[in-house]
C-alpha cells in the first residue's frame, strides 16, 4: 500500500531567523503571515536571457574534448540586481530544434547574440515573473549541444545531471560552446525542479534516480520509467524498431556525423529478440528508486499507447516502497499533456506545487488528496492515497461457458480448456467487440452484470498455462468493461482532445514569445465497451523475463503477464471481461508463426486489485442473472493506428 505524502517545509535559514526577529518586535496585529503564493512581480520583458554550455565530463562524440550541453536561461533581472538567489524550473529535452514542444510543436528561437527569444511552452512566461528561473537544456547530441543521444542512457542522463550540478556550484560551464570563459550560477540557490512530457519527463525520472543533490522535485508527464518497457514487454516486441532509429531521429546533423559508434552500441545492445541486455539495465530507473531524493508529481493518460501505463505502475510502486513524497494525476487521455486536457486546474496546481517544493510555502498542497482521477471526460474524482486504502488483490478465474471461447469469470477455479489461433490482423478492439460470440482468435470470459460498482485500482497480472502448436507464440491479456459509456476518444489523432482556434494566455508575453496557446476540448465517443488494462508477453519468456527460448510444440507452459496500472470503476449493470489472445494488432508485433494455443483453465487466473478485494467482487456479482447477450458486435473505438516508428513525444 502506498505511503502518504510526507513533506517538509523549507525556508532559507536567514529567512527563518528574520521571521523570528520580526515576530519578536511586532504585535500580532502588525505581523505579516508567511507567504502562501508567489506573485508575478517581476518583468518578463526585461528578464535576463543568456546561454551557457555545461561540461558533462563525457566525450561521447570522440572529438578529444569534453562534451558541452547548451543551457538557455531566462531569469528575472530585478532579483539579480537585488542579489536574491532564486530556484530553477528545468526542462531537459531532445526536441527543442528537431521536433518542437507541446501541442503546437514550438521550437526555440534565438536573437543575433545567440540568446533565447522564444522558449517553448508556458513555463518561462508564467514562472519567471513569479521569481523563478527557467532553464531549457538541449540534451547531448541535440540542437546546440555536443555529444551523442543515447536514448535514456548514460549520456542522456548525465548531460542533464551535469546542469543540476552546475546550478549547485559543483560543475563547470562556459559562456560559449568552445571558449574558456567560465560561467557561474551565482544567481540561484540551487533548488531545482525538473519537468517535462514524454522523453523530457523520462530524463527527469532518470536524473532523480541518480540521487543528485539539489534536485528537489520532478514532474514527469507521460514519462518512461524503463526503456526496455518502451520497446518490449516480457519479450514481446512493441515496435519494429529499436533505440538507434530514435537516436538518429533527434541527433543534430553534427552529431550524426560523429556518433556512429554510439549508434552501433544501440544496435548491438538492443537485439530484436527481446532479451534483456546490459543496455536495458543502464536505462532502467526503477531499480534505482531507492536513490530518489526528489518529490514526484506524476501525470499520465490511462489510455496512453505510446508510453504505456506499465511505466506508471512499476515506478509508482517502487517510489512508494522507498517512501518518496509523491502525487499523481491520471486522465482518460492518451499521450497528452495536462495543459491540453485540464488547463486552468493544471496551471494552478503546478504553481502551488513548485511554490511548496521550491520556495517552501505552506500552501496546503501537502494536505490535499494524493490522486486526481478522470472518471468521465472532464469529470474528476480524488483519492486521499493511491491506490486507495482497502484495495486488495482478488483472484479471478476463467471457466467454460455454453459456447466455445465464450466463458465465465468468477472466484471459482474452472476446468477444461479453451483454444484460439493467433490472427495478427485482429486487435483488442475486435476481440472486445465480439466478446459474446465464438471467434477463432480469442478466448473471452465474462461476469454477469454487476449489481454494484466495482473499482479496479493499481496493476493486475494474468497467469496463463498454454500449449502452443509452434515454436514461437505471443500472448495478450486484456481487461474490458462491457457496457455503454461516453469516453475520451484516445484512438483519434488527438488522443482524446480536439484543438480549437481560440487562444488563452498564461503568463506574460513578449514580441518573440507569446504566452497564448490554442484552447482544446475533450473529444469523446459513445462506446459499448472500454478496454481497461492490457499486457503482452512472448511465451518463450515463460522461465525468465530476461531471456526467451524456443517452445516445444505440444508442451504446456505457464507465464504471468503484467497488465498496466489503471484506476477504473465498472458500474453496476456492466460486465467485467478477461480476454486472452495472441497478437494485439499494432500494439505488439506478431511472432514468426501463427500458433494455435490451448489454455488450461484450471491453471489460468487473473489477479486484479479491487477496492474491497475478493469480497467486493463477490458482492458485486452476487444474485446477478441475465438473459443470453445478443450476438451482435459491440460498438467501440476504431483501433489505434500505430505506425512502425514512434517517438516518445507522440509524433509519428
């Protein structure tokens, strides 16, 4: 069970001492309360804009010189004139020149002196007038930085960590890319918060996992926690490409000319077999959760099919195990920034979070619910802790029904077998739509209509005992809420949002950097079922998640599939379904064969985290009797169209 958030209120020692003296000499009527919110009292137009190049201590591009990463800084001029040291909000990204940031794909622009004019997103516009510095870091190998992109590895993480070290007086930086004039960060108190979506948020996770001193909080949005799980799940390939393609995509032209050795390491270290290699160990941040000193405010879409929810469950559980201070938002969207699905609430909450974590303001955010969860489009609930207290694992078991492949789901162990044949042309949407009909490509198991709401909260797992007819086989396990609903259309191009033409402004603007962004609204769909959680595996990984082996046709194998974390309420009147099948089209790649698999139902089960556990399931399914369901297919979303090459930001 996750621990509650634990916060400490930080104030500089001098501030504490001054407050004590003030309290001594002022009467209660004249004493001022401690600040609870930073105000926009500094000029954004007159802010200091400068660039420095931080020495990473690496030479990944093998030119005989230490790599330097470009760091663009926007900070309030008045604070500098007063000698007031300020905290930093930092976004380290590979996207500032190649692909752009945010819903409008903004890129950095520069003046004739090479100082940043437009910093993408609203962070600098909003927070610099409130007494923060904003720092935009070009990851090694991108934009104006030296080095090579290594996709979440040593170069990516250490190039960003080096900036945190420099901000805390431990690193070296220069005023130009090749010069010798040193630059010192005397204007900051070193207290740094990292933020970013997708790859940027992944870097925040990775830097936090180093335990670097001075990093006080991270805000990872739709972020990766282990790069193996971006490309594979338990041996099953998720994309027909590896990290070398992604590195080449974001490397600057200069880096591409120098980084052939790094590219080859990515190819050699990430074989398409799905075996775990040292390359993946280096890019696994979950194993280092014990080192995390920073608090974590995590945001993710529960229908994110780019950076999938498995990244949330394993990272969150590891942070909880080690008592890390944390907060979470879970939306119904796909790979979408909260600025584009809950804008006003997001800006206010992020403001209060940074005020608390970086300025030490006692604004009460630490006493508010840990989790915000979107139940229906734009309808949110909260949970004091997440998963909520009283959540326990229920073991649900499939059993045969009256028709082949159309079984039941309950608490009693089933008997017999079910058989299906892998069809790589079908996906979870096909299986769910035809849950009440016999089809050759899946085995489905369904409860009767529930008499009470049933809430799933956390990560599930499905143990399958299957006998294949060929030497290779991939498996998918899917939990589905069967019943009518209106949900965000996460399978659409906007992944649950529609971008409008009207703009709203968040902070101050200049001629070259507007704080005004296009508004969005929820894009919804009426459906007859909702996929709640999913997981995949190569059956050849039955003995180990680290290495697959060829299968012996006709031999039974047992494997446990990890399903993605979620928080979903199956309403009374709906049914809960478990589907076991082969290739989930466009979400995993097919095996080299098309096996037929026979499930041993007595050795197949789903372990599902339910609020109230098995008792809640028994109550929700007690006394429920229904007529045979209609054989007509259920309406659902169009299957998400996933191309071969994906980048964590969401572009194709």
